């Protein structure tokens, strides 16, 4: 089964996915968390980023979107239906607000070459993002429980 | 193989490209305003349908032609969907995603926004038909996609 976290920009999704796997905690240094989540590479990476398998053997992914979360859910479920994939082969969870202002604040400076500013903004986003990350992992746990897989 | 023409809302540019591919619009001349306006499923998709793949038909090679609205960030979504299918054992060659919106002109984009987002169909739909001025780009795009889908 695939567990997929998605967010506006990749970092909040990666933060939630890493929390799901127990890789990071809010007590960790933000700089270490940032490096663990791929650092600046997270700004530009497209597609699903595989983090690893959780204790139940489910593969955990994260990806950054620029679409609305409802569009993401419809697209993934639509693809699964078209290709005859069972609904219980994957679970999606949105992390954070539909438009994360910290993401916009990070990507623009990064593209302009203001990397230190982008890094600093990313750290601020991570620090403020623990609540959203925890909420997303709780949502995922509830969905897994509902499927009898927790 | 399933071929997805993608755009923002699966109402205009993707539908136009898919209809050219399927022969519902001419591939050897510029379509008329009437042909653009009256093509199947043009300017029909609702907001709740954005993200849902819609079947348009099957081409002469047996490829399923679909349209898919991905809102903003199409490149990220296409990559994510491709990775998702690969992770679940679907070969990359079974799903091809093509961005049709890049060929839409300003008129079609403004018209699409007016019609679908604002609900001003009386203004938006005729503006969208102004996409006829960029029609050769759609034809060229479809030709390239057909070349890509050619077996062997």
C-alpha cells in the first residue's frame, strides 16, 4: 500500500511523511530536519519522493503540488479507477492549507538566487508546520484504522 | 495505451487537442469558429470535474484518448501521477500525458476563465473560440503526439 502526503510545495508533505515514519520530532533542530528532508532539493523536486516503509510495511511518499488538494484527490482516484487499481492500494492526505504562503515565500527567492533567504524561510515554515504535519498524520492514522490497517 | 491531453480545467485546450486527434476537428486546415464552438464537450466541464479524467474516444490505433484538467502546477501533477502509476506496476508507456494548454492563446485563456470561473458563458465561450487563431499549433501538437504514440 502507498501512503502519500501532499502539500503546497514539497516541504510540509515531507515533514508529515517523516513524522509518520518517526524520523523527526518537533524537538529536533530545524536545520537537521531541513537537511533530512532533502534541503534545497525539496524546492525543485517534482513527483513522488519515496521516504521509506513504515512499521506495517507501507511505502510512504511525499510530493509538492501547485494544484488544489481536491484536484489531486480526484486525479489520483480517477487514475486508479481507469487502470483498475483497487481503492485500498493507496491513501492520500493533504498537509496544511490549500495555498501555503511559506511555500510561495520560499520558491520565489530560491528561483531568484536568494538561497539563504529561501533556506531561512523554509526553516520558519518547518517550525510553524509541526501542527499541520501532526494533523495530517492523525488523519492518515484514522483512515488506516477505518480500513483495519492501523 | 491511454493518452491524456491535459490543461487547466479540461474544457478548452485539452478538448480541442483531443477532438483533433479523434478527427472531430479538421487536421488538415484551420477549423471554423462554428466548428470550434460546436465540438464535443467544448466549454462544458464544471469546476467539480477538474481532476477527473474524461474519455473522449478511441483513435484508429486503439489508443484511448482522454482529457484531464489539473489546474495549476500541471508539470508537478503529471510527474506525480506518472510516479504513482509506476509505483503500482503500470508501465510508463501505458499512460502518456500531453500539455495542451501551452498552445492556447490569450483569448482562449481569458475566455476560459470568464466562462468557467466567472460563469460569464455569453462572453467566455465566444472568446474561447478565438482559439481558432492558434489552431495550427494544436494541429502540430497533435501530429507530434501521434508520432510519439506510433508503435515501434
